[in-house]
C-alpha cells in the first residue's frame, strides 16, 4: 500500500512530465506552422532565408567562440540552457541550412 504522500509525489511527477510533453509538442507545432506559413509568400521565403543565415552564423559562433564568450553567459540562468554545450552549434547549423533551403524556393 502507498500512503498519500507517495501518491501525491507520483501524480506530481506525472503532471510535470505531461507539462513538458505538451510544451515540446507546442513548440514543434508552432515551428512547423511558421515554416509552412513562411513558404506561402515571397516575403515569407525571404524571412526564412534570413532566419537560416542567422542560425548558420549563430551555430558557427557557438562552435568557434564557446570557450571564450559563451562561458561568460553561463551565469545567466536562462542563457545557460541555450549555451550549455559547444556541440549545440551543429544542430543550429543544420537548422539554418534547412531554413535557407526552404527560403530559396521560388514561385
């Protein structure tokens, strides 16, 4: 038998996990919706191209300058989530290439 504190702890973990799942699904949904919306017009494709170039440069900067510049950002709590590893530059570069490819399509 479980006492009420153990049951409450289990439900608390379930709520936290569900919240994380819903949050991740929402971010992915908005990302894909913005890409689809961006590809529907010439201005949107230019925006995708600009965002792609930003992520290419940001990924390269993360790989090259992580040890000198980004480590100083680790004292800011929200930024330490974004800059916790220099190898996050690789997915940033992949994302930037993907956005540049989508932004390069023409009518």
